[in-house]
């Protein structure tokens, strides 16, 4: 049986983890490669790097970082942030990313995503959707790190992304992100039920019940979290043990 | 002669190379190289064929490199060196791929590559993530790997074997899926050993030690 994935996400700026990662035995808490190695050892199912100030100039840093991480971590790695073209995808895949996520560029021009999925295969193209509730039952897409409203309805956009050939949707609720109050379960459920590709729930995890709910109520195929893992509140193993007890199928080692 | 990972521009070979290099140190197997040079492939001591994307574009990528398919066939079919196909690299072993039209495979293991057709809508496609292996046959490449161990999969098509004894391991995602196939000096895994943490590294180590 396919297992629900637990994915720690590292926000990276200029090649350093922002917000910090607070593992006991890390020599350098700001080094994403060290953090990645630790998560690999801990049995994370995948890892996500989000380049939060992706600009043309610092791209080289990201490529180098992805390369150094891929050398040491034998688990899937998704990289996102500032991805605009098939050329960006190619460079990130070459550096060692397994999946590349499009965000603003997918909204600006969905054909960019179609082209990349065609060239590299659906399995490595992710649509990262940042959505915010506009009114009950309607969510709209925000781009540029959640700063720009587009007026585009999120569930329909997720379906469009599936049609354009993406292999997965990384769905972040801008309302929940950073609140530690849990995922937007209604949004997650709506999107998960509307597409036949896997949906990764993101934004708002503050405890292990939230991870369980993302799956049991939200219908997510994977759950992404940052701070609860980075600050050592919960280990990957604790999260998996807890989910297993709640009846969620997870990979335990 | 080194182990050669065949480079035909099918995605990321970096992590595969690193995984093989790491395990080659363990086995004392020496050099691992990434190459698209037919001469290197024809002389390799072991051949690894990765593959991501569509069946047809992988086949085309191989054909577009002069002499590459011939070099592969020479090593694997005539010299009989150990061969490992990964993901679409395994699917190419079949007679035919049915993804976006029909594309012939190598025909080294009888079967065809067909869409995963899960019974029940709760099975998402692609089949993406960690799934349990059921070991169907003992094989040196699966030494130390047992049923219930997890491997990382990401694919929408499956190898429909026409020869049940070639299926070394299977998994389940709404229907039975061949997780590994093998015949003689040839093995293929639908999952990604280079992304499957301990299990994957173990399989790579076994492959590097394998003398069919």
C-alpha cells in the first residue's frame, strides 16, 4: 500500500536556511545540506527546498546547494521558488532535484508548465498553489510569495494544472500558513477531490493532529511542515508513530 | 572497465551517480562513470540505464545517439554484463510501450508497458511515493531486502510482464504492479533505488557485487 508522505520543507535564502533549524547535533544550523542529511537519517519521505528570494543572481547558489544535497541524500528532493521556464527546470534537474515546482509562472502562463511536463515528464513537475479564502467556499490564488492577488479560483486552477500535465499539487493555504492552527482542511479536501493527481497539504501545521487531519479530513497524499520539525518539537519518527496510531499508513523504519 | 550509467539526457543522473559511487567504494568495484559514448558502453563491466519521462521520448533519446543502442545490445546481449534498468530504463526492456501511441522497446523481457489502471478512485496517478515490495523470487540483487520493505516509486505506467517468472518483486496500487523484473544478466526496477534510502543503497551494492 502506498504510504502517506511526510515532507519537511526548508526555506532557503542565499543558500542558508532562514527561520533556522534547531537540531541538537547540527554543526551549522543554517546549512541546508546539514539539515537535509539529518532528515535523510531521520527517515523523512521527501525533502522540499523553497528558495524564498530566488533571483537571477543567486540562482548559482541554489544549483550548488541542490547539487551538494543530492550528493548526500538518497531521497526525493523538490525544489521551488522563482522557477520560470523549462530552462530553469532543466538546470535544477541537472543539479539533482527530482521535482521542480512552478508557482507564479504557472499562473502567468500555464503553457510554461505544459511545456515543462512534456519535456521532462509529469513526474517531476509540481504546481505550487498558494490560495486564500475570498468568501466561504471560494479560494483565490495568490502569487509572488502571497503578496499578489490574481482573482483566479483555486480549485479550477488545480484542475487546469492537472490538465497541463503536472504530476502533483503542492497546496498552501495563505490563511493558515504560519498560524500553527492546522491546514485549511476544506480547501485541501476540495482540491484533493477535484484532481486525480496527488495533493501535498501545506501551511499551518502546529501539532501532530494537524498532520493526521490533513490526510483523514483533507484527503492529502502527503503533508508538508516546517517549524514543528525544524525546532525539534517533534521528530519525523514521532510524527510517523502518531499517524500510524491514528490509522494513517506511513513508512516506518 | 567501469560501471557505466548511460547518459541520454533523460533527467537527473547526478544522484544515481553519487549513489553508485558511494556503494562502489563499499564493494571495491572501482570506477563508476556517466557516459553517452558507445565505445565506453560497449566495454563497460556493468551497465545502468536510468530513464524518466515518457517511454517514447526515452526511446528517441537513445536512438538519437549514434551507435548507442548497438553498444547497449553488445554489452548486455553479447558480452552478458550485468544490466540494471531504472524506472523507464526498466520499462524499455519490454516489447512495446503503450504510452502516447505505440513505441517498440528492446524486447529483452517479454511484456508491454501499459497505463496503471487502479480499481477505485482513491488511488492517485502518478503512483508517487513509498510503497511496499512483495518479493516474488529470490534474486542476488534483492539480497537482504524482504517483503514489506519500502521503495520510492513515481510512474503512471507499469510493466505488464508476459512471463510471470521474470517478475522479481511486485507492489500494489489499485492493481498489482511489477516492481522489479529480471532475466539472466538483466534486472530492472520500477522504483528508484537512488531515491530509496537504505533499501536503494543495498540494492545498488548487491547489483555491483552481482556476477550472473
